[in-house]
């Protein structure tokens, strides 16, 4: 009894290449990943400092703070490089010149 089924997604056509929704989701995942990774790297460095110097809670706390700050700075710099043309695209956040 082999039955195959196809999942019907009503908004399938909205995720075309160059679509504003797809680009927005991609940007959101990128920015979120950069923030989380920077915070984790700061925490790992703080943990290593705690382990080798014996300063139990302080290294990881300082590492979390500096890692979070570095992540926020990276997200800010990346977000400032993005350009959206709302006026030319009737409020749509797709890049200028692309039609959906």
C-alpha cells in the first residue's frame, strides 16, 4: 500500500526568487544567527577564562556581555547596509527593479 501525498501550501507562489517575503526571512535568519553566534563565542571565551584563572562566575558573565554587545554591533552594521526602496515599489520591500 504505497500512497504518496502532496502537501498543498496555499501561499507557494509567494516564495519566488527575488520576492520580498523570502528576502526578509533570509535577512532575519542571518541577523539572528549572527547575534546568537557572537554571544555564544563570548560565553565560551568567558568559560575558558573562568576555567584557567579560577574566577568562576565573572569570566562567563563578562564574556556574555561582550559577546552580546559584539553581536548587537554586528547586527546593526549589517542592517545599516540593507537598502529598501519603499517609495518606488508602492510600500513593497523588494529591491528596486524586481517584479514579483
